[in-house]
C-alpha cells in the first residue's frame, strides 16, 4: 500500500507489470497482477508463483474469485506446496484461505495482526482479521521448496507483522509493501511505525539481493541505490515538517497542506498518516511535542 511519493523510483518502464497476465519474470518466478487497481495499490497486487512443478504462491491477493481462478489456472498441473504471506493487509492475504481450500497447501509467513488500540485507527481497519496461518515464519527462518529456498526477513514499519522473502537462489527479494519502485510505502500508526520502517530500510542495506519484486508495480532494479534514495527522501520529509513547525504549532492536516505540495486529493489521508508517523518518531526523539486543548492535536517544536 502506497504513500503519495514517486520521485525516488527508477524509470517508469520498470514500474508497470502487464495487466492480468501470468508473466515469467525470472527463471524461478512468475507474476500475476490482481484486478484491484487504486491510488494505493497501483495497477493491482502482484501475486508470485515460485518454482516449477512443485511451487509456492506468495501474496495470493484480495478475496476476488476471478483472481483466484486465474491463480489456479496458472498452476494447473502443478502442486502448490505453500502459500506465503508478507503481511495481512486485505489486498495481500485474504485469497490465501480459498487457495488453501482449493489446493490443500499450508499458509505460512506473517503473524496474524495484533491490534494496538481498538483496531479502527490508521490502517488497522485494513487488516485481514480472518487470516490464520498454519505456521508463522520468524526472522531468518527458511522454507525450502523444490529447487528453491525462501528466507523470511522481518521488516516492520509499513505494518508490525511485515516480512520480506529472500529467494536465495536468485539473489532476489520479494519485498511486499516495504520497498516498491512506483511509490514509497505508507506508514500508518498505531500499527505502522516510522522508526521501525527506517530501521528496516537500513537493515536491507546490509543484504546482498540485486533485485526486488514488490507487492505492487515492477521490480526495483538497483535496490541499494534505491534504498539510499528512500532513506534520503524520508529524512527530507522530516526536515520539511520541522521547518514548518518553526512558524508555530500545527495540526496534521495543516502540516500536510504545507509539506505535500500538489498532492492528489485521494492521497491526503495516506499523507496525513505518514506525517503522523514522522511526528510520533520525532516526539520519541524529543524534537517535537503535542498539545491538545479540546480540538485536534497540534504539534510544536520541543
């Protein structure tokens, strides 16, 4: 699920996967895009089929019967041995239930969503509450398929239970919503954390994968360069917020109006959530403080 930004990405030609067609993108990977385009999902959720003959499906996508039928057709004559899930937003995990029922394959990967409040704030309401994995993969744990190995890489930030999956034989990373070429990821409190997101970006910089296959859009072809750009962009956004607060206390909507020039109105809520995530991180570091006097909270320099 995306935020408002796209300036850090590679050329547009690498961002857009073909619509509704099974495409082989590497020797071990095929991709099928779900029919759920939106300002937050680009042209749809990318489901990946890993391997040949005996396969795994990564992020089967939303609860859409036409997409499920397309997935089943794509693996016709093959055996689905696992359904892997990067995180539990409703554009990624719900199809896992019906795919499990159709194939008998276990669902493994991300832990179930755990609400931090009443579950209605931020993007918490966008989580798949019915997700029930057969096994949770912890950081560094591996799932071995027929001719391939997938390693779980804990990357909280976009949401607390987010995993990426390293495909070891290809030096590739199935990056879910953590790193995408077409846009930055929205980070929405309380489940999303800007500090965790930045730490997870830093963590990926220490890894050796040479291509990322994200949950939306095309590949990240130079991931180390792109990670540096994402980190720099977020630091610039943080600086812009601090500069805006020099004029006095502001609400989140007022900050969005100042900091996000030319923002598509459909992305205002996402920008507000990510701004709030920055503010929470800045408050934890002692740089800003909040004040609430009956109305919407305002933030000021500490």
